[in-house]
C-alpha cells in the first residue's frame, strides 16, 4: 500500500518541478517581452526628444539625446532581433546629426563608433536589417569623404546587398500570403 502513495508523491514532486520550470520559462519570456517593450519606448522617447530639439535647430542637443539612449544601460533580457535594429536605428540617426555639422574630427569619431558597432554586431552574428544597412551606407559616405574610395565602395556594396536580401525576403513572404 505504501508504494502507490510514494509514487504518487514522486509524481506530484516531478509534476511540481515541471510546472515550476514551465513557470520559470514563462517568467523569462514575460521578462524578455517587458524589457523589449521598455527599450522600444526608450528609443521612441529619445527619437521624439531629438525631433523636437532638431526642430529648434539644436543639433548638438538632439545628438546628445540620442547618445544618452545609446550609452545608457540596455537590459540584457531584450530580444536581440529587436535590440540590434533599435540600436542601429539610434546610431544611424545620431551619426546623421553629427555628420551634418561637417566637422572632420566629428566625422572620424562617427566612423570609429559605427565601425565598433558593426564589429560587435559581427561578433554576435547579427541578422541583416535595414538600419544596419543604413549604417554601412553612412560608413561608405564617410570613407568617400576621407578619400578611401575602395572602402567606400565595399561599404556601399554591403548596404546594397543587405537591402537586396531584405527586399527578396519580403517579396518571398508576400508570395506566401494567400
């Protein structure tokens, strides 16, 4: 008689462990969703602030607003498929604001920051996205201004290849939709 009770207890414990594990997974997924939404809202607020400042002609302040969002802490729980493009979008906007100032020293700093971002992205095995393609195009523009034509051509080619791949995927997805 004791055996069924023991097995029942074991079964209840195993079931409890499974439920806790499943609950932990759902908590992890909920945490990831919450972090991703919070980050998207941070980016949206930084973009809105930069829009207002840029509209007032305060380009340096607008760039600082974007820089604060870029350099502030980003939660590790953010879905990388969302976090990487958001960071690339902010960096591209920041770069454009800084480059529009026309200062060669600023141009070099922007180049170094974009190169560092792209190197880190490559180490993470990041997916292609339109915002990263834009960074390659901006990098090509910087290389061209620096007289580094071969590197400019390579950067432009990378941007074009990324955008082509993205468009092809979208067209394939459209063909799949009934």
